C-alpha cells in the first residue's frame, strides 16, 4: 500500500501527515499539481521481464497516458537484485545519482509495475515522501524540486514517460536536504 509522509523541510523529526489512505494521498498531491493513480498490476509479469514485455503488458494504460499527456517516448527501467559483485556497485551508483535533489524541465511520470521506491517532493517549505509500490503511477510536474530513493537493494520495474527523446535529464540543486530525511529503507522498515 502507498504511504505518504509529510514533514516541514526544516524539521524532519516532526511528521505533519502520515497516511496510507488513497483518497487523502490523491487530495494532498493534487494540491501540488501532482497526479497519482492506481493501476491494476499485471500478475504474471516475469521477474526478469524485458522492456518489450513490460510495455506490452501495460499497453492500453500506456496509450491512455500518451494520448492525454502528449508523451513521445516510453521505456521501462528494471532494477533486480543480483549476487553478481558488480551489481552492488551499479545499484549504489544509481541510487546516489537519484538521491541528489534536482528538478526536470519536463514532467516526470513513473508507473511501478513491480517493487517500490520513494519520491520526495520539496514544495512550499514541506517535504512529501511518496512511497510508491506496484500499481502506483505518479506524475511530478516539471520544475518541481525532488529526489528519488530506491533503497540499498533496489528491486523494481518502472515505466517512464518522456515528452522528447532526451530522456531523464536532472538539473541538480546542490542541496543536501535528502540527507536529513528518512530514506527508503527506514520508511519501509517503519511499516512492519
């Protein structure tokens, strides 16, 4: 189940809101111009699904988003844990890149077909952490300051939407705010 946690940006110890209620999450995010939807998860998607398999499994939903939002490029990104020693280094490098606070000139739409990750939005003096899980679609508007945490052992498949073929381009702020707030592993552990 999706989890939304909100803190003042200067007091990470003071939780303003913590909820798993979908209607509350939708309403809170809508105030920020963020679209949040739940899609039915394709249950028989292979663990090592190729990009083509993922996109085919969700084609009808993808086409609806393309039509309504005007996206030109759609891909699928997969992070699957491996015992290969090189994997740990690759996963840590990918995590560090996305943990840095940044913006994009384009909207950032992500659908989680498997697994989970946390988007942190830094808006109007608040930090909104959205722990997205399989079935969640989140659309972060262009120029919204945010960061993403996939955890120390990333395990997810996400469908990404882009308006042009430039793909993921981050405009990094240089801020270290992400260091002050509970990370993916802490948020997921707090639910047990």
